[in-house]
């Protein structure tokens, strides 16, 4: 008798789900990324009980073909890359084809969609165990709605790690904030237990963009932030950096995006810290919302399943560009002015 056995696909999915789905907030992250990858102009998120009972994301993006619906829930099924070449320069937020498979293995999930041009939409429904979904008609306008209910209903051990409704909602709202800051051309709305928490119109001009940042990061930040927009050799850095007068005791208002993807990176944090080094007291942290745009071939995003980490091909060049752009922006604001802005 052999001792080694292949895991059945449900168990394999559940194990893999551990990497992708930690809590309701991780579900929301994946669903929002999919909605953005589908080119949605408007995204609505409804959450109940901190997301444990319900996370529903509705978008008006490209939709999923009827025949693709069951496939979308299979592991390693993606429409975003085809071969190794595509991995060299990723232009979408997703590409691993794991999220929907993982989420559907630990929750009750409905995927309803409509591709433009078809009379009505279609949906598939799965409840953890049964992984052979059947396709049924669904009245759905163009776009996709993913409804996730009862997270970890079939994995009690994982469910026990969930915190209070308030804590889970805070994590969820943070994910919403990060992603809503990443795509100003898309309108977002978030409700929790039927109450509207955020309603953000598409920000097509500077005023609307600034208004969105103020809503998500607080008026105080925007009143004490300087806009940055620097471009050099095909790399662009833009966004807002908080004045030293708006420094914080924690690094809790730091949003850095690389080609629309929020990331944490040592090279980036080091460059930013250095740029602020002369103007911040020890132990204080700067606040910023910054966007770096560069050739996708210059960044490797396939470092970690949640894709929060990236690797720059030319780290020193990126470091130098960030440091000099931010340092100059800070130096240009005279101390008197920054004080005035804080009163
Ligand atoms: P990935 O995003 O890495 O491709 P997912 O499991 O998140 O993997 O999604 C699988 C596939 O389902 C996607 O490649 C896409 O084709 C389709 N899909 C998922 N969500 C949406 C959506 N909101 N709109 C359109 N297509 C979607
Ligand atoms: Mg995805």
C-alpha cells in the first residue's frame, strides 16, 4: 500500500485558501481587484456583520461569458495571462487564477454576470463542497456580481480566528480605502449593514480627486499635503505628500502604489524615510498617498500570493528617483509656509 496520496481538489483548494483568504477583508481585496481588472466604471460593495455574513461586490465591467462561469471558479483558471511572456510584464492586478477558487472553497458563493450584448445574464452557485457548479439564468445587467456568504462556514477552525465585527469591518474598510485610492476613474460605494459608509463619485478632475483623498484620508491630511508630480526617463511619481507638520506617531497613513497596485517595499520606504529625514523628529512617521508609474517590465509582482510585495529590476534607479523627487518637493516648501498651512 502506498502512503502518498493526491489531495482531493476541495481539500487542495481549502489549503491554498489559507494563503489568499485570511478574513473578510482579503475576500474584498480579491473581488475589488477583479472588478477593476474588468474595467469597471462603478463598483458597489455591500457588507454585513463585518463581512463574515456577506461581502457582495457588484461591478459594471466586461462580464464573464456563460461558458466561462464554472471555469472562473476553478483553480489556476485565469483570462489574464496565457504564457510565461505575459508574466514578464503584468498589466492586471490578478493573474494567478486562485482567488475565486479559494474563496468558493470556504464560503457560499454566487457569481452572476452578463457580457454586453446578451439579453440576460447567467449565474453559478457553489457551497464549499460541491465544486461542479451548474449555470442558471440570472437577471443581471452588464457586469458581474460576486456574492460571498458565511465565510469559513465549513472550516470552523479558521472561523475561530475571526475577530469582532468591528475589527473585521475596520480591516475591510482599510482594503476599500486602499483600492478606492488606486483608481480615481471608477466610482465606489461601500455599505455596512445597509448603512452607507463611503460614496465616492468618479474623480475625473483634480478637485474630485482631492475630494476623494480628503474623504478617505481625512481633511487634515489634505490641508497639510503638497501635491507632487515628477516625471523622468519614463518614470512618473505623483500624488500627495504630507508636510512634516502632519507627521504621525504611527506609519498608518502611507499609501504607495506601483502601476495601480498598493505595495509595501523596503526600497520605497527607505527612500521616503531618507527624504523626510531632515524634517521629521525621530519616531515620527510621514503620511503620503503616492503613485509610481513605470514600464511593467521593470517590476516583478509575482513575489507573493497577495502581491503586496514587488521587486524592482533597477532598485537603485527607483530609490534615487523617489528620494530626489520627494526631497526636492519638501525643500521647496519653506518652513514658514508649512507652518502657515497647519494653522
Ligand atoms: P485572476 O484574477 O488571478 O485571474 P480569479 O480567481 O480572481 O483569478 O478570477 C478568475 C477569472 O474570473 C478571471 O481571470 C476573470 O476572467 C474572471 N473574473 C473574475 N471576476 C471578474 C469580474 N468581476 N469581472 C469579469 N471577470 C471576472
Ligand atoms: Mg483575481
